[in-house]
């Protein structure tokens, strides 16, 4: 028996730019190639997924530093041209990308996609990667100071005809960026996702972000985090003297859907065997030493990234659907899924949980939601607006985000680690 899940929940997934998610399984049947991610993205639109997160690391954190990995931003540009409705959330690290240049690139990709770009701003955590690529690696508190300024520049470039800025990390004189993103109104520019568990990160996110994304945890623990961030958001509004839109909330989750609990548990046992000597173990040690987390993370947690198993999307379709409803009740409106092998498991998740009872190849019924970023009329008029006119509207971003916010995605989330 299938159970229908909440229509208010948005379904996102991590694009497997590292060739998989399991640190103890060498070949997961999803190579880090353009052919695979293109096929996955196009199929995911048919399966009912709303968003994909394209993580950014220049080295492979999952399969080992010597293994292939895809570049996030060139992959996102290519996907923008071959998909139609999928929101493209692309990770970006301020210490690796000058803000004015990234703002230009992002605006262009946003227009290619018809207004489907979102940023996942991440403060870098991998010291060895920064050393190898010659990027700056700031200490924890300085990462957020840099990120805050970086976002000021990006938003300013997107929203002003000429933008000047003087800060500790960045300085610009009469910056010009044309064309602007799909809609240059700052409240409707590409939305910003961010995550982090340090107090510094949460304060910045509450002040300058559109959506707060969290590592995997059960709904009851997520509920307290959402309550805390809502209070921080209210305080930020008071301090700034503006009425900031409500934050939206997302959670990372590793999904295993099986006909029986026994089968699901067997799969968990198979994938949680990261031990010293495995490709990802050294990166696990580096990540632990360069982040500030609220909870201790075990090597088993690290097996699947971002504590995804703690979210509890493991078991029968009914059990998984019930857990999704529990997340919706506490205020979560986006799930960011990992699974392996990805295409096959996403097919199963769609058929058994997201769209139960409907054949995987059937035409997708698009349900209008308040967090849909772009509507059919806007897409249809894309070519017309490219001629010089602004589109009539750009819907509020991921999970209802539309804000005067900027963001900082903490090294602690939406990177690949945990």
C-alpha cells in the first residue's frame, strides 16, 4: 500500500559530480561524466524532482583526491541549456571565486535557464584542496566575514547599474554588470541557500539568507533548529529595521526504499563501512578538524555525507512517506536526497513515495506551489524578454525564498562532507 506525501514538500537531490556518495564502494555505477549527469537531470524532471544541488569541490572528497570529479559551474551552465524546469542550486566558495566575476557568470547562467539558478554559498573547509589550488584558506570566523562581504558584492552587482564597494576583503569601483539576472529586482534575484551549525554561521544566515539547509537529523531535532532560526530571523529584522521574508528550511537525507525493513537495514549495513585506509577517510579527518558542529560525527555518519542517514528516510515506502510528513509538519519544505545507484534509486523513490501508483514514464503533473520560482508563462516568454524587457515576475526562490537576503553557506553544510 502506498501513502501520498505532502504536496508542499519539494524534492531535491545531489548531482553525483564525484561519481557516487559511498566512500567504501569503489564503483557505484554512476561515473563522474557529463553523459551521466545530463541523463540524470533530464530524467529527474520526469520523475517529479524539483531541484538539484551541484556541489563544488575541485578534488574528489568521496572517492579520493586522485579520482575524477566534475566542475560545478561549467556543469551547471550545460545543464541550464538541456533542462526545462529543474532548479539548479550551485555551490560556490567565496575564497575560490572573486565575487564580481562570479556574479557575471551566475547572471548569464540564470538567463540561459530562464530564471532557475540558485546559489549555495559554502565557506571552504578543505585546507589541503585550498593549498593545492592556491586559494585562500581563512580561519573559521574570517570565512564568514569574507562570505558576508562577498555576498554584498554579488547582490550589489546584480541589483545596481553601477556598484562601488569598499571592505576588508573586496573593493570595487563603478562595477557594471549587464545583463542582470533573469529579474534584476533584488527580491527576486537568484536565491541563496546556506547552512552551518556554528553561532557565527547561524547569525549570518538569519540576517542575509533566503533558506537554511541542515545536515541530516530526525524531525524532532530539526524542529528545534527551525525554531531557533526563526527567532534569529525576527531579531535580524528588528536590527535592520526591515521586514525580512520568512526563511525556508531544507534537510539533507540519504534515501533507501525497500519492500521490507530487513532489506533496508541490510543496505544500510552495506554502505556504512568507512574505515582507516578507505579513499574518503583522510578527508573525513580533515573535515572534522576544520569545522564546528553541534554533534559528534562518526565514521559511519561520514559514509554517506551530510549525516544523511540520520534523517531516517530508510525503510518501506510507507515508513519513508511517514517520515517525510513528519519533516513537513515541523516546517521543512525541501529534502536534498542522496542515494546509490542514483538513477535507479530515484526511479524507485519516485514510483513508491513521491508519485505513488503512477508509472515512472508518465507525464508529470506540475503542481503550483508558493515556492515555485518560475511559472509557465514566464518560461514561454523567455525569448521575448531576452530581447531587452524584464519578465513579468520571477517567482520567489527555493522553498518560497525571496529576500533581500544574501547568504553564507557554511563549510559545515552542502559541500560534500558529513
